[in-house]
C-alpha cells in the first residue's frame, strides 16, 4: 500500500510545488482507494483518498508518504478529515519538518485514538521529497547542477560553439529536470553566448503523470541583454547564499542551475549543490583547448579533490547520465 502511495506521489510531482507532492491510500482489506495532492489550493492527498473511499473509509487503514497536516491553510486540516472519516490506523512514511506541522499531525491523530505508525518506506519517501524537506528545514531550495559535456570533459569548442553536445534522449531528460524544477538559473554570459529560452520543450510526461501547466521561473545571474529570449526573467546579483535565500522565500523548492562554466564553478566551489546531473556525450574534442565544465582553478593537489557518491548511471541513447551527491 505504501508503494502505491509513493507511485501516486510521483504522479503529481510536477503540479504541487511549493506544497509537497504526496500520495495516500485508504485500504479496507479488500479494496484500496488512491489519492494524490492537487495543485496549490486544492485537496491534499489524504483528503482525495478519503473522498475516493467514501463511507468505506470507516475502520480502514490510511497510508501516506508524509505526515498529515493539522493546521488551517488554503484547505482544512487533513487530520480532521481522517478522524471524521473513522480511519482506524494511519501509516506515515516520514514526518513533515514544516514548522506548521512537525509532529502535530501525528499527535492530533493519536489523541483522537487513531493508531499511528511512522517509518514505512521512509528512505524512499525521503528521497522523493528531498527538495521539499530541505526547503522546509532550511528555507533554501534544493540545488541541482546540470552539466553536459563530451567524454573528455569539454562543454564548448574553442570558438565557443556548444549547442547539442548530447543527443535527443539526453536533451529530453534534461527538459524533464526543468519540468521538475521551480526555477532555472544561468549566468548572464550564457545568455549572451547562447540566447537560451530556458523553457520545457523536448519532454512529455509518461502516462499517469500530471503535466505542469506553467513554465519554471527563469533566473539570470547578472543582467540579461534586452531582446534575448530569456525574458521575462528575474535578474539577480550578490552573494549566492543570498540569491538562494530570496528564491526560497519566493517558494522555489527546487532550483536547476544550467551554467555556464563560471556559474557552475561558483555554485560548486561554494558547496551549494545538492545534486549533480552530469550528461556525457559519446563524443571527444580530442584536445585541451575546449571549454571545461568549470572555469577557474581547480584542486591544486590530489588530496584536495572534491569527492561525492555516484547514486545512479543511466544510458540515454548514445549518451550517459551520471547522478552524484556530495558526501
């Protein structure tokens, strides 16, 4: 049942931010009823599952990927709906660190006589909700740094041409990352060199996944020249930590940083990247005069190498995507 709830959470990943993408299942023993979080202002997953179950919810179990809320926002408390429906047991994957919840939902259910169990599929739920959990704990967005390069680590030729190093499947996957993100950030130099649109274009969600109806916020570090296709964009300056704080205050839960080399290096060296998505094309520049992934000086000695953990390797047509996390 919790695996079904996780699947439901994935299905609404693109439409709920800044609210968490949550799945819930009401299980009667013979039947189950699934709910996923609606767009902001709509029902939470638990309420959608309860409405699907109707009177069959009485005495049933409810599985949810995140602790039910116990406060009045744009919708009423999920705990009130759970108690009113007569649910006997609630199984929670992870507690909600949002200051408005943070254990209060579990406590309210227990005080009403509902049995509560916490921790089932906790690792999977925490991985799925990692951007939301960080945002609620720190106020900062989850930062994904996307890099695309040849196998010998070059992102552009000596004449600065750089488009389409990777193939179609890799480009489509990178647009999926854009669709999952609330904002996409590049440096002003990339805008001048490439004139990107930073919109989601080359990817369509699979069956069962609700597509987003808007585009991510476009953010430029510095000033984007008038007439470039990135407009309208939010232009930002100052320390990166302050940039992230302001984006977090704007409700950006996940930020996708797309470059260029100077911007990538600044986020990397500041230790602000939560997840690296590295696309490697089946291509070689064959020399040392192409532009590297990061500009500026790197580790001076082998002991100073940045090291992380490879969490996944995926083949995308002729190319590879390698996912890394800091240790």
